[in-house]
C-alpha cells in the first residue's frame, strides 16, 4: 500500500505550478481587477497547458486524467488565484457531461473553444454565466446566456449572475464542485501562509524581523498545522469520488470543512502577520482572502457539509472503528 | 487480540504500581505470541512487518481494547534509536528483552533546570577507564519508579556547554548510587520520579554512539517520539469512536455546540490516520520525516485533549465521580491528555521548530 502521489502526478503538478508562477503572478490580478476580471490570453494559455482537456478520455483526444489529478491541479489554480472558468468547465463540467454520456460537445471542448457554467440549487448565483457557451443544469445543457445582470461580489475577480429556475440539484455536480472548491482553498491557504512568512522575514520592528518573535512564529505554525492535516483529507476525498466510493459524499464534505477551516485560519493569520499593511488594498493578500470567503460558501457551505458528516457519523449509519479508515464502504450506502 | 485483550481492557492506570504490574503482564502475554514489536527483525523478537502492516496491527490492537504499552519508552523510543545507532552487541543485548517486556525502560533526560531547554543539562558522566562515573539529578521521568533501566543524556565533557559534550548512556535503575524518588502526579499516582545519581559506575559499553554525540542521538529519539511511532492513529480513532457513542447517549442533554466538537474529533482522528498512512508510505519508499514530526505531535496532543474535554462536558456533573470498573474513565483520560502538549517537547517548542525549520522564519 502506498498513499503517496505518483511521480507522474508530481511532475504534472510541478509543471502547472511552474507555469502559473511564471505567467500568473499577483500583478495579473491587479491588472484584471476593475478590467472585467477575464482575459482570453490567460484562457488560451491554460488550454495550451492541456488543462481544458485534462479530464477528457484519451480515446476522445484528451489527457484522460482523473478527479485526483484534477484536485491536485485545482490546488495549483487556487495557489495562483486563477479566475478564468477553467475549473467549472474542465474539472466539473466535463466529468458531469462524461458521466451523463453527453459527448457531443467534446470536439469543441477539445479545441478549448467552449466555456461551461454550472447551475445548481446549492448556489444562489451562477459564476461566469456571461461567457458561458453551455449552462449545465441537473437535467439539461442550456445555451449561452442573454446578457444576464452582473451581481456585486466581494471578490473583485469573481463574476456572478442570478440563478435560473432550471438548475436542479445534481449530486455528482455538487460533490465534484465542492471537492474542487476545497482544493482551491488548500492552494490559496498555502499561498497566504507563504505571503505571511515571506513578509515576517523582511518586516523589521524592535530591531529584528518580526518572524523572529515567538508570538508571530506560533501564529504561523498553528496555521501550518491546520493546513497540513487538511491535505490528506482532500486527496482521500478525490480518490473516493473518482472511484465512486459509497462514502465519497462524506469524504468530500469532510474535505470541504477541513479546507474551509484551514483556509480561513490561514487568511486571518496572514492578515494579522501583515499588520496594518495587510488591511490595505496595496498588499495582494486580499485577493486570496476574498476568494476563500467565496469558495467557503459556494457548493454547500460549512453548515451543509457539517450536516452531512453529522448524519453519517452521529446519525449512526457509519462503522466508526480504527479498522474502518480504508473501508470499502460496501456495508452502507 | 480478540481472544487475549479483553481481560486487560480496564486495567488500573499504568501510572500506579498495581496498574503498571498488570500492564507488564500484558506485555509478556503479547511477547509470548511474538507480538511485542511487530516491525522489528525476527532476530530481536519481531515479525519483520513493514510500517503499513504495523498501522494495521495497531488498528486491531486498539479496536480490541488492548491497553497502553508499559514499555512505550523502550519499544517506541529507545528501540528505534538502538536500531539506528547501536552496535551489533548492543542490539542483541537490549532489543530482545525489550520486545519481550522483560526490561522496562524509563527516559532520563529532563532536569530541574533543563526541561524545554534540554541543552542546559548538567548531570555528568565522566569517563574513568572503562566506566563512566555519573552524578547529578534527572526528574519528571515517566514510570521510572517502576522501570528496570533508564536511557539518559549526560554531560561527558565537563568543559562543554549546550548541545556539545553530551553522551547517551543506558543504565540499570538498581545500580549502586541511584536513588529513585517517586513524584505524585495530578491523578494522585506516582508515575513520575526524580532520579539521583551519586557516583554511579556504568560500563562505557553502555554508551550509544560516540562520546559527545549524545545530542544527535537524542534528537533522533525525539523524532521517533514526535513522529510516527509513539502515538499511532488507531488510539485516537478509538477515542473518537467512544466519544461519538457517548454523545449519542447524552445528545438530549448536551450543550449546544458540542455536536460540532464531536464531529471535529472524528474528522481530525481520520485526518491524523490519513496523514500517518502518507508518512508511512514516504518512509517505506526510503524518504525521511524531519521537522514535520512536530506537526504530528501538536495535532495528536491537542486532538486528544479536545476529545477528552468534550467527553467531560458531555458527562456533566457525573464527570466528578471516578468511573466504575469496566467503564471508560474519561477523567483519567483527560488528565493524561493534559500531559500530551507538554511531554516529548512542549507544543511551544514544536511550534518554534515548525516556524524555523519548516516555514523558514528566523531564529
């Protein structure tokens, strides 16, 4: 038994991380802020990296990757705070289409020409509805939008639009999107913690870097521990969903709660370490923090996911012993 | 486990004389079935199992309700240290009786003025021919009042300071010149002891690794302590399971908010298990764990305390009474959980280590 990522998965992760570090620095976020938030050149770059077609099966011309690899890449997209609708299109929309056997639009998706928006009752809005070629609901693929009104969002790089009546509540869409939201929060938390520690090394007060003070060290260490123990939970959820494990919804909910808690703590820690600088718009930290606020509420908020864990754990359906860690789950639904 | 462990399920605490003796009987019963330390080579009383199989063994061990290990300082800390730094002669001399529960070990590191600041150690071991002459005092040594041997860290170069000039030396606690004075702990039992050394003569062959190399050996031991071995996840998963069962029984009268704490206990115990399987996979593939071990130690110790505090809250006024025989003694567990964030390097020290060695913050 080996629960580590494979060398191929690590190489894939590192290449995407490197590409985004180079092409999608914080300066991009500042440029997009107030300028519509989207840039076809960024989308094209993500397509050229293979991200738009990553989950399309090889016999349909894609890379044939699974939800585990998608979650690993979603961490990187969260780390870089990418705002293009790549996750909704390629990591949620395409798996939903494949599961339904809707392969008619795969050729256009292969060309990176289509953007998918997701409509679900769990969300009171639809992200990137205005640029969507397809709107995916529980039971239909709807066409592009007719000039929907943009809603005011806390995150200046999120583009949100009102819900539509046909959304429905496809559970696979919810679980996949919740998993990807959790993955992005893990990446964002990592990025914010790095910003906090980088700043603590250079900001000097009382004649020394503030990172040399134990109070600052302990804040950062506490956030790092929370994050460290959210990662394996996320990866386990991704594997469970990929394998259609009966406990996948429970594991996804655990991952969403763990990632939310880790990311919120990382955000608050990073702001605190930055002090008054962190309270300004000049420091880029706020883009990641606002993204975490958005993702924490999207695709089932903390209360929703905690209720699912509650129903399984305290509700009594779940065998709880230590020998059940990697249970097949065949014993319950 | 199911045919042997139930008789040992509700022993008196390991910190009492009577409880300790019962736990040692369990050690011997385990050893009789060759289950004393399953990851060790068969030549030393083990079963040559890999770490993943050790985790599975631990899951079955705790699932069956088997008790905590009387020889945990030996098998989980000193054992792996000897495996890494000991000579062939030391391995065959010390490991087999350790796995068989015949020699129970205590750790003699802390001193009255060297707790978190372990490099402030003052007790000396001065070489005189082929023996060391040991003088000084150790303290807060768990179960030293009942143990047979101790592994200590002593200053072998009297001119040295801090982490230089220390040596890692093993000695019997009944050596002439050793005085063990029990210390009463929170729960009223005397599981702690001070150890006084007055010209105690110890053969030089009892030193692990070279003279003056004790600090590095001790850091490796501490790594085992904080990392994988000392607290396998099954223990916490069982506590979480019992906590969920207690919550179900008390849900009608539980204070609002406790359900979330109980759910977090279950989720965090799961997270700890998943992380441990990941660490075990890394180690098996030839990787190392470094300062990340400090994250482990913080996580399990604070989880354990939170779970026991939740249980105490659920019990309400009933928590004031000691548990009847055959019931989970949550108060005793809570008291023990308070030690978790202190022993094996306080969690404040662990946070410093994480900040400096994982996050790269300045010293």
